[in-house]
C-alpha cells in the first residue's frame, strides 16, 4: 500500500512539473507573439512614415495611426532619431560640398548673384558652357538645423526645363524665374551667342517685357500666339540644317563635341520659351515639339516650357512653383525647398538688355577684316572628320564653309570683277591658318591669263610660300593638259587611298586615319579657277577630263579629296550636258554678285548682291540654304601675304616649296629634278627631251637601249624649240657617262644653228667628253665612217650619239652617190638608223618637216625613228609616225607633241627646256627660276 502511494506521488509530481513547463513555454510564446506583433506594427508605421515623410507624420499623425498608438509613437521616435543623425551628418559636410559642386559647374555669371554681373557684356568661352545655372538657395526645412546651399539646373547642351505653376492667374513668379535664367545666359557669353524665341498662348508681346530691347538687335523674337506652327517649323529647319552641315560631315554627335574639336562654336544657342495654360497642344504640334525636344540639345536648341503638358522622351528638369517665391526642383528632390533668387527691377533688366543689344549691333556693324578670319593660334584643328573655315561675316557673325562627307565639293560662280580671287584667298587663308600641312594639302590651278596663285610660291622679292601648297599652276589657259594631269593625279591618289582603306577594312578617310595613325593622310583640296577652259573644245582632253572629274566628284568624298571649281558661268559647258550627276556632288555653292546658274534655278539671290558680298549655300543652291556674307579684303598688303609669311616661318629647315607650273615660262633643264638625279655610269641611258605637262613636272625621256628604232627625231621648222630638244638630249646623255665612256658627233648643217651647236659642244667638251664637230662639208664622211664601223662591227667600244642639227639641210649633199661604191651619204644614214641602235649608235636629229623625215627614210620603215617630238606640225601629218592612230593636235607656241612607240599608247604634250646657258648649273628648285609675278596679283584682286 505504501509503495503504491509513493508511485502516485512521483507521478503527480511529474505531471506538475510538466504543467509548469508547458505554462512557462506558453507564456514565453505569448510574449514573443506580442513582441513580434508590436515590431510588425512598428515596421508598418515606419513604412507609412517613410512614405508620407517624417514632417507630415509629425504634423498629421492621425492620418497614419489612431491617437495614442504606442507602436506609431515608437516608429516615429526611431524615424526622428535617424533623421537627426542624417541631418547632423548632412549639416557637417553636405552644404559645403554642394556649394563647391555648383561653383565648379556654374562659373561666372551662371553661378554668381545678379548684382555682381547685371549690365556687363559677357565674354566667356562658348566652347565649354556652364553645366549648371543658378536659380536660388535651397534648404531642407525639416532639418533641425537647416543649412542653405545653392540650387541650380542644367540647360545649354544638357537638358530642357519644365516649369509648373499652381495657376496662370499670377504669371509673375514664372516669368521672373525665366527672365533671371535668360539674363544669366545672355550676360555670360558674347552678344549674339544666345538667341531667344518666346511664344505665349495668352499674350502677343507682353511676356518678358524687360527683355524687349533685345528684339531690336534680333536677339529676341516674340511669336504670334496663333502661329506656333511657324515657330516650331523654324526650329525644326534649324535642327535639320545643323545636322546636314555641321554634324553630318564629321560624324559629331553634337555642336558641343564639334566645338571641342575645332576650338570654336560656330552656331549660337536658341532658347525657345513656351508659356502655356496647362492645356495640351494639338497632336501635330505636340509631335513636332517632341521631335524638337529629342533632337534639339545636340543642335543647340533648348526648350523652357511653362505650364505646357508634354511627355518628353529626353533629358528634362522640372521646377514646381509653390508660391511666395519658393519652389521644388527635380535636381534637389521633393524634400528640399528652393528660395528663388530675387529679380532685378524692370528698369535694371531693360538697361542690361539694351546694353547687350547695343554691343551686338556695334559688333555686327563693325567692318570685319581678314584678320577676323584667322584664329589666334595656328594649326590647332584636325581634319579627320572634315574642314571648316570662316569666309565672311553676316551681321557681325562668322559665316563658315564646310568641306566633308555631306558637302564634299564647292562650286563658285561670279562674272569677272565680282571677287572670285578675293573669296578664294579668304577661304584658303582661313583653312591654312587652322590646319597644318599634315592635315591639309592644296593643289591650285588658274586657267585664266593671270597669276593669282603665284602669291603662294617663292619669288625674288618674297621668299615665302604657302606651306600647304603642293602644286601651283598659273597662265595655263592654253595648257588644258595640265588640268587633265591634275585630275588624273587626284584619281590616282583616290585609288591609292581606297586600296589602303580596303587593307585596313574601312571605307572613309576618318576611319583610315584612326586605323593607321602613323600614316600621313591629309585632306586634299584642289582649286581650279576658270575651270570651264578645261572643257572648252571637243577633243580627247575634254572627254578624259569629264570622265575623271565625274569619278573624283563622286568617289573623292570618302577619301578626303575635295574639289573647288570657280567659273564665270557653267551653263555653257557642253561636256556636261546630260551629266547632271557631276554638279549634284557640288553641295556647297558660292554665288558672288551677278552670278548666274550657280544656285538653284529659282534662287536669284546673287543678282542683287552688292560688291564684297557672296551667297554661301550648303544646300546645293536651294533658296532656304542662303546665307549672305560680307567678304573682307584678303588681297591687300598685310593680309594674306602677312599670314603666309607667318605660316612659312613655322616650317622646319629644308622644307620643300610647292612646284610652280607657269605656262608663260619654260622649265629650266638644270633645275629639273629628273636632270639632277642623272648619274654616271648607267647601263641604259635616257635622253631628256622636254618636260611633260603633269603634276610632278616629269621629264619626257627616251631610253636609248640596244634595240631597233632607238633613234630620236625632232620635227618642225621652229629653230629655238628644235635646238632646245637636241641640246637637252646631248647634255642629259653626257651626264650619265664618265669622260671617255661616250662619243658625240655634233653636226651643224644650217648657218642659223651655229651658236646653239657651239654652245652644246663647249659644254660637252667642258666635261671632258669626246666630241666631233662637223659641218655640211664633213657630214658625208662622218656618216660613212660610222656606217663602216657598223659593217665591220669594230671601233664601237663606247656608245656613239650623232646629234644632227637640221639633218634635212644636208639632203642634197647626202643624195650624191660615191662612183666607186655606188652608195650615198643617205644610204649611210639609213644604215645607221636601222642597224646602229643595236650597236649603241643612236641618232638624235632634227628635220624641218614630216615629208623631209620620210625623204630621209626613203622606202624604209618609219619605226627606225622610235621616238619623236613635233612642234609646228598638224596632227594628221603625224599619224604614220604614231602607229597609224589618229592624232588630234594643232600647233601651239613653245609646245610640242612627244611620242615614244616603245612606251606610249598616244602622244603627249611637252614643253621644250630653257637650257640655261651652255654650262649646266647646279640643280635648284624649279620655281626659284620663275619670274616674280606677284606685282600683278593685286591688279587681278577684283576677279
């Protein structure tokens, strides 16, 4: 019994311990549940407080929790603690940091209070506009210790601005805010760099009255409230123009990046201020405004919208006016309140705007000179994306021309005396001052009988030259082949660049320069004045030039090759009839006073231009692309010539001057590069006969190889030209042999050539060469002796050259037969012509007509004369000597036709040499021997 009671007691005790443990556990769970519920309630209230804001929860707690709720009280206490910690940290560092940030991003007028700058004329650099523009002072009113800091918004090139008011019944706060911002921008930059357009749905002219003095100078345009479409279309046209000219050429994303590369900003900003009434615009206007908002910042167009609903898919900041000159902004956040800067008085604003307008009008009215086209620092621009230079001024602002992918070529038109030469000087000066010779090369050709471009080469009185010029051609009105040669050179250069681009797997010059930074790939500008002369006749020159011009105009843009063609009238160029594609490539059109058919057909703007003005049009001559520019004088003393000397002095020692081709002067043999490069000994010498009309001034040379027909004939009756060829051939051959290594037989068979013959003989003997001088009485014996050596194959240890002056003059003498051998001197000459070249015996002879050459050859083949130069001989007479092809040639003074059947497919024009005296002078640059033509330039400046 006792044991049973004992077990019962133990069981009851165990159950008691169990009930106690369960009770303890349940109590702990209930307490944890209450804690979790309280924590969740506090977190819920904390979330609501965060959403409503601590200040709102303090002001209106009943909006968040029932009165006296302890959980809300705890959450509010925690939020207040965190706020105090944040504000304490902010108060220590935040205001100073923001103040420094705004000071850096908003220098000068953009950030200083208006009493410090209002009324001053801005002069800040427009290439790097401020990133922020001050509007007032912001604070966090909920902070225990509110610290003020400057409030600013981004605008130019960065963002648009939207301003919202509670009501338009009181427009003054919004107008004051807009006015202050506009005054800052107007006063920061030089007058004219900011243009304002204002549209108010409710007012015609009353908006922003303090700015109205700007309207007199064209800096402010107030648009009719019923003509918003016109304003939007004007802004859209401006954006299209910027895209098609300034941006498209270089692939720049914005005017700001273009200005950063070029070092200047060529386009002003346009601020469009639109005051609405909180009513949406019509759908068409809304979409137009959206397009402007999307594309405007890159083109310098900024929108300031006041109470105008607009869903903009681009960068835009907002300001909400709260009344009492306070506002909230998207830059400072919803918890900061901005106290807007006070506005100056109406009188102060009016005076400041009047001063800006006067300064702009004075600047616009000032007569701009050539010096205003030239930058302060030379050669700072890069031409990878294109070329830009000012050529004149419109309302005091520079008017720029652009050569790039979108406007690759230029057409300039104007009658004689309209100022083409002056315009070209101004344009070339602006380009040469901005781009170094590694960035730009110039090839200049003047077809009229003038020396306009001779200024760019060294002369006797002025040794300077234009560093960018590679080739200058003057007085080439009768040498159309030189224009053809220039086009052929451009075509070859275009092909070379295309091959390099293909190798680097690119298509444009800009890409090639990026892929091959060590290569030299300058942009090329070829200027051809009075280019219509190149296409003046129906002949092979015109046909070839037309094909080349079309090819270069079409494909040159991608390889950085630009054409500038100037003419009095292009309508009569017959070669271009039916080929409109040629001129379609000339996007940039320049029309000088009274110019016709350069601009579009309905564009007659040039007919009323005064002197010293031009229409600059980057839209293929269409009327809406017209910009009227006043062109400064670039030809007076101290203008272009002074700039050229400054640029020339920047060249390193030993720099090579440009090649001058002057059609009125003959090339000097001793100054020719090809002559200077001749050296002895050589295995196959070449005789220089004249100079080919090409870009490099190459000599017309005939290689005297040991091959049949390697003889040379000079055909024509003009003594001075024929003797020049014979003398050049002899002197050049002598230069390639050491004394004793060649023999000359020089035959003077005409009294008129005695002086020329003796001069050449003395020069040859002066260099130690073996020379036999024979006359009419000795010629038969000399030919017989050479013919005998050919028969016997002996006595021909060294080359032997027979130089025959007027070989046909000995025709009668040479026809006499030897009664013993039944052979004549003519037979000996024919044998020498036929068999001599293979034994290193060559004839260089002059015959005074084609028929006399044939008489000498008799029934023999004409190919015994492998090369010839003809002067006063018509083309049809030369067909037999040119492999039977038709030869189109009319004799020209001091010009000959050269053909080497071993090399040429058709004859080419050559200039005879000025031998420069009997003794060859040391080689010097050819252009230094040209006469100084500069005194004639200013007489032609009007053209």
